[in-house]
């Protein structure tokens, strides 16, 4: 065998090894592509119902938000109406009630002075009590003097 023939055999063996290696790589690549295709199909099968459920949930949430918005606007209207009614009642009855109360106080005061002038004696003083944050403190007791 000559040097050219040996070189040809070496090149042929090298090409055979290279082709076998490439065949193994291509077979594995085909397996990976099949697994990827199956995975994408499974994800698609699960994602479509999830997306449908999400779409239904978003529509339901939108409906609820619209209802809450309507309720909030109704509450705001009721609040403004109550405020207007309150100011109307205060302006209508507030002034006259103050006048009636002042008149009643004046009448009681006048009747109290009339009793004092007619009988000639002072009205009895009632004992006063001091109120401190929710409790009553009695007035100090007076000592009786021996006479």
C-alpha cells in the first residue's frame, strides 16, 4: 500500500466517524424537537382554558366595579342631599328655637325675681357640687359651732 492509499483510507474512516457523530446529534435533536412540540401542545391545552377563565373573571370584575361605581355615586348623592337637608333644617328651625329658649329663660328668671320681691326673702341656695371628668365631688362639710 502506498502513502496515498493509506491517506485515502484514513480520510474515509474520518468521514465515517464524522457522519456517525452527526447522525447521533441529529437523532438527539429530533428527540428534543419532539419533546418540545409535545410540551408546547400540553401548555396550549392548559393555557386556553386558563385564558378563558381569566377573561370571564375580568368581565365579572368589570361588572362588579361598575356596580360599585353606581353605588358610590348614589351614596355621594345621598350625602349631598343630607347635607342640604341639614343646613335647611338648621336655618329654618335654629333661629326660632334659640329665640324660644331665650324667651323661656327670661320668663323663668322674671318669675324667680317676682317671688323674691313678693315674699321679701332670698331663695334657698342649693349646694353646689364640682364635677371632675365624669365623677361628682361633694362640697366640703361645714362644722357646727358650739354656741
